[in-house]
């Protein structure tokens, strides 16, 4: 039986991503077919229909609206699925240029997995969403973890005995391991409710991993970041390889890797951590835990920092002393502290805004979040914290030095931009001359043409000259046959180009009018 071009394209893309549900973009919907449709319809509680036949059988189909896709994605991820987001890479009009029957080019632009989420609506703002990797290299073993929504990247030595306590501490959403270790670790990982993903051994090759890491951070060696052993490098390299696979080459903005040491933090086994209810109550939720009781932070970044420190208390005397000095200072200066907290309430989640922008998933509000956050940081730094101890004074110094970026974003963006870039209108007036012109043409095209008509009438001395438009010629200058000789003779014939002669009228154009027509036609698309 003949397969339609659209279905042939779908089957080809699906064959390249057999382990993921394929969200296949068709207009304003993501469609799923065959077994994907059956599984998705059951998991999402949506209608299962059919579309055409394949090899004599009906093709099961279901779909979700693009504008509501994030909610459906979250449901599928929580139920253990990976989702391949297949987008249209061109418009139907562009496809027709390649032939009347050509279909729109499509491809998977992103694989959505539990450890690679970046959207605010899919994440808990007050907790990290870690993607971790574990590997054994001869007599060495290590775990690495990353939160691509904030850029945090860490690694530490850990054998299989230490893996359980570290998984309990980090609570990653997804753990990637060599396929050879999948069976050995399946039970342990499942007990923690973590999604387990196996990768080929080549992803964990330490030599290739070191090259990936050096390329990512633009360095020739990793020595400046820490004395990483081969297992740590292999684990970090596997994470970068996995991100390259799932993000289709668009790597997130990662911070240089930090090496953690066992002897610098309190080591807590999984059973003790659970019974202490440090970050999670025995019931499984955050409510009732120690973290829930003491967390009065007013920013998302502060909440995540508190959770990290509570999960792994420091054993370094200097670190503990510096933190105690900082706490004592803010308790003794309540008026200053109150002012700082009020300003911090206005600080958005800069880490996650930067991550979305680096992955081309950001919007205008992410840019304004950075602008507003840096502006608040400057106010906090300028007001100061009195005679602050070392930890706070160094933190205040890091809040300054961003004036040029703040000025740029302030000049370029309006105060309250739309959520999506496609909605337009987020670039401030007078920031870009070309954009202002495009907006004027989009909104005042008729008045622009009327002004040109007035200028041409003055230039030719023909008061009855008109600029008109039709679907064949586009914009053209029209005058009566009695005035045409004047425009066909020097010097006007060097400016006005003859287009058409009718029974009573003669039509012309000019280079200027043709250029203006092109600008008007494109203004809608160009005017953000």
C-alpha cells in the first residue's frame, strides 16, 4: 500500500527516535500516531482517534494543542516517558517553492527527559532539577550532576557503596549510566524514584569526555577547575554528550565544574537522611521537613542554596565560622536586613532565565528578568550592609559592575514585555531605526504611500497623479494619457519607469516605490 509523503516523513523521524514519544508538529497541534498515540491517549486521558491506513490497518492518532503542550509534557515525563519534540522547520509557503507537492520539513529539535527540563511551568522554582551520571573506570568510580536550568555542574569520587547516599542527597530526576551497569543499578535507582537511562560505553570514554569538556569551556586543560580523575571526567563527559543528544547541539549555559570532596561535608546515609526529614518528610513531601520549617528565603535561588547547604552541611571550620558571622550580622542589624529582604523580593530567577536564553527557549520576559534583577542587585550593593563581615562584603562586591548591560537592556526593552517573542512589541521605540521604520510601515502604510503620492505630484507638476495597487502590478503610479507624454520624456523618464498602458490611463513605477512596496510587504514580519 502507498504511504503518503507526510506519513513517510513521520516514520523516518520516528525510526531515528524509537525510545521516545514523538510530538509531531502539524499546524497548531502536536500529533502522535501508532503506539505513541495509544500510550499518550491513555496517559493523558485524551481522545484516541484514527487517521488513514497503514499496511491495511487504521492508524491510531491523538493530539494536543501547541499552546498547552507544556502541561501534557509534564504529565508524560512524570509517568516515565521521554518525548521527542518534532517541529516544522519551514512554512508551507517555503515548502511549495520546492514543488507543489512538497511537504514541510520537520525534525526533532529537542528530546525532553526528566533531567533536561528548563521551563518554569515544568519545574519547582525552589528546588534543583538534577541530571546525574555514574560510571566505573577500572578501580575508580564517580558521580557527576548538573542542573541545566541553573548551570550548576559538579562531580565527586563515589563508588557503588557511596552511590545510594549521594542519590538520597541530590535526589536527581534522571541518572545516566553505561548500559553495562543498568541491570546492576536498576533496583537501587528505582527505590529512589529516579529515571534510569543507559548510554553506550563511548559516551563514558574519559579521553573523549575530556575533549568535550575542554571544547565546551574553551580551555586546553581542566586543571584550573580541579584535579579530576578519569572516572570524574568520564561522568562529566557523559553528561555533556547526553545534553548534546537531547538538546540537538544547543548546549545550555553551564558553569565550570566544581569538584566536591567527601571530607568537606557531613556524610549522611540514605536511611538517616530519611529519618531526619532534612528536606523531605517521611510522607514524601516537603511539608513537615526541617527545610520547610526554616525556609524563609524570598528568592528562588536562595531557596535552592539553602536546600543544598542543609543537604550537605559543611565540615570546614572556616566556612562554618564565616556563615555564623554573616548570620550574626544580619540578626544584629534588623533594619538593614528588612530593607535587603524587600529588595530581594523583587529579584527574579536569573539562573533559569539565563539558561532558557542560552537554549533559545527564552522570551522577552527572561531578558527583563535579567535587567530587573541586576538593577535590584545594584541597589542592594549601593545601600550596603553596614560593617559587614567577609562573606557578606565579598557577596556585595559581586553585585556591581553590570551598569553597561543594565543600560543596554533598559534602552532596548519596554517596561512590561509580552511572554512570547512572536507576540512582538517588546523592543522599545527609538532603539533601532530600521525597526521603527518597519513598525511605521506596518501601522501607517497608507499614510506613507499618500505622502509619496504628494511628493510625486509635486515633482511632476501633475496634480491628478495617483498611486494605486492591484494584485498583478502591486503598487503603481497612474496618470491620464494626456499627461503621460510628460513622464515619458526627459528628464522624468529617468525616474518614472513605464509599466502598462490602458485605454485611458498610463501606469508607471519608480525604484523608490518598488523598494517601499517590498518594505511594506515585509514590515509585518520584520516589526517585532
